[in-house]
C-alpha cells in the first residue's frame, strides 16, 4: 500500500463533523505509515429542493458548516462528491 504507483487508498465520509473528523484522523495515521496516495469520497451530500422546508434547509446548512470547518483537510486530497439520491 505504500507504493503509490500501485495503490490508492479511498476514504469515504459523509458531510458531517464526526465522520469527517474520523476521515482526517485516518488520513494522518496512514500518512505516518507511508500511505500517501489518498482520495476522499463525500457520500450522500444533501441539497434541499424546497426552500420553504426548514428541516431540509437545516440539514443542508449543517452539512455546509461541517465542510467549512474541515476546509483545510479537504484541500489536502482529491475529493469526489456524490449527492444523496
């Protein structure tokens, strides 16, 4: 796994504080072991389709806050976003 020509490690997270914190911790531990070719999949990104739905708006805002809080971490590796369907 430490041979970057042969392997890529893919971390998967939701846009929530606890899963992003865990992905960040895991990335750091793997870097310390020499596993440096990593990607992050942000799975299940929620986007409200009804601006008057306060619960949906709150869910979207919470995810946006988490992504903002972890912006520095997210800049450190390639990120693929997968929307919630």
